[in-house]
C-alpha cells in the first residue's frame, strides 16, 4: 500500500481546502487559522488534524515540524489562501491595483513557510487580481530560486464552475512543484442549481433538523412582498411594479443589479460571498420558493457535504462569511489530484 502524500493547510478558514486535499488522497497534518470561529469549525470537521489557532506570523518552522513529525524537505504539499482582501474587485473597483491593506503581505508569510519547510509542491488559491500584482511576480521569482518549476501556466485564473462546482466563481490558482510542471485538471460540464439541490434533496425549510437549513428570517412585510413578486426561475427586481421598487433602486445604474434576484434552475449559482443567504446582497433568492437560499444550500453550492458542521456560536452572519470565504473542496480536489500525479511520477 502506497504511503499517503502529506499536506499542510495555511490560512485554513472553515476547512474547505483541507477537505479537498483529503478527498484527493492527501494526509493533512496541520492547519493554521487565527480567527476563533473558523478555527472552531475546522476542529469540528477535522479533529485528526493539528490546528494552530493563532497568528501565522508567530509560528516558526521548528514548531510546525515538531507538531507534524516532519523534517525539512519531507512535506509533499504546502497549500493555502493568504487573505488578500485588498485585491478584491469590490475594493479596487478596477481589477489591477490593490488597495493598501496589511493582509496583502500575508502572501510573504506563505513564502516564509515555503522557504522554511521546503515542501515538494505548492498550491495557492486567491482572488483573480493577485495573478497580475507585483507581489505575485516577486513570489514566483523567489520560489523559482528555491527549485520550483515556474512557467507561464503556473498561475491561472479559473472559473470553479468548470471544475465540478455548481457556482460561478473566478479564482486564481497557483500550482508549482519541484518535480516538474503540474498538468491542468480536466474540465467538466457545469452542474446546475437544479442538479446540485436534487442530488442532496434537503427536507423543506423548517423540517430538516439542521440549523443551517431550518432558519426562517422574520422579514418586514414590504420585503416579503418584494420577494413574492420577483419572477420565478431567474427573475430580477427589474420586473417589480413601481410601488415595490425601493427608493435606493429607482435611480438608473444604481446598485448591484443582482440584488433581490432569483437563481435560475438550469444555470450555476452566482458567486457565494459573505452575504450569501441575504437577498439584499445579491442573487440569493431560491429559484422557486419565496425565500432566500438557506446557509446549508449556500454550503452545497460551495461543494461542502450536507453534514459539514459550522460553528454558530457568533451567529449566522459569521457562518455566511465562512461559507463565502471558503475554498470549494471539489475545485481543490481536482487540482490536488494533478499535484499528486506530478509528485508520484516526477
């Protein structure tokens, strides 16, 4: 029996990356997550992984190696998504220039761990704008010196919908190995909202026994009426009668047009964000029922299994943020399989 390849997950969040790595056959030895609720969620679902619930800037290589039982150069894969909110298109308006944000420099904490552990391969996922930022160019130069095979195909912006995720989600992914170029994962036919929800067949809201699915918000009467009047299966607020149009939406070209929109049964879902489940934040209304999607449905669109647990200690808003920030496990799994092949045959 072949020994499982090892991995460490930096900036672990709720554990989507770790789950995808496990599904690809990796043995995840450690995760690092500074925030209390994401770290608690990570531990709920991955009790077999050593979770450092503290600031990565205060964690040294000796501590990581001791906790994992590894020696420098033995780790097969170092993976992670360093927070780079300054690169978000919502914050930059234009997709090229990053807003000044201390979190952007966490990219170099990732680099520091690469230099310290010397893993055989690297996976990094992030917002698309990072692919063209000067920091990424610096990162690539540094890892090239360390012996990683770096070419023009190492950093790509991909739509997760082409890799088994029932969601339109453009992300940057970096794959680099010391054993050779990592081949691109195979693309597949899109999984629609209908196929995603039918595959799981959740009980009706209020009857599932799942706090992520059973919550029914107490909406103001006028908001409930707006929701009832949005046309089924992909309708938008542009179809509302004048008396239901909110004042903030009456000016032309004002606001995000997907706000108070319904998902379409036979398309992928929109991008899950920290506002998923809130119709005032995007196209998060159920295709047919007069409600927003539940947090469980949002997690399904991220390809978390229906029994994945999320810590609700600090409320539903925190869970929505974890789901929106998560790395889709299936997207990670497909790329991790390619890394596994490069390590096995390199």
